[in-house]
C-alpha cells in the first residue's frame, strides 16, 4: 500500500512574532529545507502565547519530520485551548508519523467532535481507518463529514472511493456525481501524453522481465496460460510491451488448481490481496493478482470460462466487472524467441475487447484513442456489470481532473456518455469546452 498522505492544518496567528512560522512552512513546500530550518530555530526561541502559533509550529515540525517535537507543540496549543481543531489535527498527524496510531486516531476524532465537517480531520481519520482495514468505520466518518459539510467535493470523492471498496456501488455513484458537480476545474493547461518519457525504455524492460519470470514459474509448474488483454494487444499490434503498463495480463483455464498457482508463484511474487482476506476469497473464482517483487509490476491471472459460444472472464473485488467474448482456440505468437499461446484469431478477440479501432485505425470515436478506458468502453462488457464500470470511469475522470489533464477528462466523459446519459457529465463537458475557449 502507498504511504498514507496526511494533511496538516495551518491558520494565521494574531501574534506578529509567529508570522515567521508561516514563512518557514512555505519554505518547506518550496523544497527550501535550509530556509525552513532557520525559521524553525528562530521560532523555537520565541515565547508564543496563542494556541494557533503553537499549532502552526507543530505543522512546521511535521514538515521537517521532527514528529516528537510536533507532538509537543500541538499539545502545548491544546493546553491553551482544548477545543483548538487545528492543533488536534496536527497532533494526530504527528502521532501517526511517530508510530502512535491509536493516539493519532483519537486526535482526529477529537477534531471532528469539535468541528464535524473539517476536511483534513475527516480525510485523515478515514485514511487511517482504511490502512488498518476498518472500511465500515471510515465510511461512517466520511458520511458524517459530508452531512456536516456537503459542498466540499473532496469529502464526496473520498466517500465514493470508500463506498466502492465496500461494494456499495449505489452510494459510490451518488457521491462521485456530487464530486463532479462541486469540483472546480483546475487551472492547469490541457495536457497530452508524451510519446516517450524519460526512463520508459527501462520501464518496458521491467514489464518484459515480469512476463518472462511469470511464464517461467507457471511453465515449471506445468500450468497452462495464454496472453490476453493489454499484454496481447501490445505484443500483437506493436511487437513490444507497453512501457507504461503497471501489470501483465494472462488467461488460464477456469478449472486450474488455485493452490497450484499460489505454489508456482510463491518464490519472487507476493499476492496483491492478503490471501486470508474476504476480498481474496470473493475474487479467486475469477482472478488472482500478484506483484513481481523484483520489478514491482503486477500480474493479473484471469480464469476464463467457456459458456457455449462465449468465453467469460471477470475482475474481482471490488468491481467484479465481467465481459464475454466469442469463444476462441489458441495459436502461437513468437516473441523473444519463444512461442506464446494467444487467442485465435487474435484480431477477433482484440476487436471484441477494444473495439474495431484496436489496431489504431480511426473509427470516429471523437476522442484521443490513447485515453481509451477498457473497463467502460469494452464492447463485451456484460450488462449487469456496466453500471459499476461507469462508476469506475467516473472516479478515473475525477482523478484526471485533479491531475489537471483536461484532455483525458473530456475523453473519459465522452466514453461515459456513450454508455449512460448523465446530466453531471454533460455539464462537465460544457464547462471543459468553455474553459478551452476562454
């Protein structure tokens, strides 16, 4: 799991002597650690009397990774004002980084008791609860915060993401749409993905190393597999793996022994989901995910099931997105001196999964093909899972907006609207168009 990103709270203190703390905090944000340290040392020599000054000093100490001192500063603020919300938030952040998780959670809870809709406290507390796998409690925290502060889009977004993980998809949909309605457009200029980014060549080798290592492990165990998804698309169309890929995609017969798969990948791979978790149990009928330890690249093993003239495969927790493609046999594709099993004919499979323009031909989709979203635009997506695919695409749309990639956001909006007519998405496109012409 990625490191938990926690937010501090900073406010303007009425003490003139404390203004240097704010300047030092800005220096931390600008990467000027030396300047921040000078400001911090000067602040330590001051005799502050206002709780906000001490709370800001705690935020500065957190930025300088002096978490023990940050705790002391925050507690000094709370001695002066036991209801100081910023101090409770900063105490919680400092405590978490100091390894005192229970104190951290209690501090965030105190902040929310005094101000139920404070974004930083709710987002921090929910994040802490998610780390310790207490998703229902995180849901309650975010629900109360949204009720107290319904106009804050970041709270709606966090609640939507948490609801998705709980498989409460109706709630996720409602709050991601509320996010789009309340979220301001970023000021960043429209972006386009670069054709080649520094280091992509090495990244491509990491993906190749992962595919070769996985193939070797499965072949040693005598387990059959074939290339599918983006891995097949890259090798069949381009003759090389996508350097930006974060995982590889392999299909396996639905009746393959799951324990044998685990044993085959026991050395050099780790499961993406804890094997004894309910999420793993709910998913393993259709998919098992691993991470190749040497490269950090994921391995998605999809267990494909023949159903008459169709073949079904499905993602696991939390979306359980399924698709059914025309039944296929297998043929060989040669790459790096090896014969790899692939669906036969590959063109029919790829067209079923990615549409008629899988090979790069223009078919008038109306958006840049580089932003094709497989989950929502997959022509073979099953009707029962399509609403969840749309919700997932909406969350990705929000992420594109957060990153300032308006071109990608518009492409995702178009793909969503091709599946479901949503007023919030149409209004977003109008705002994007207005921003583009401004």
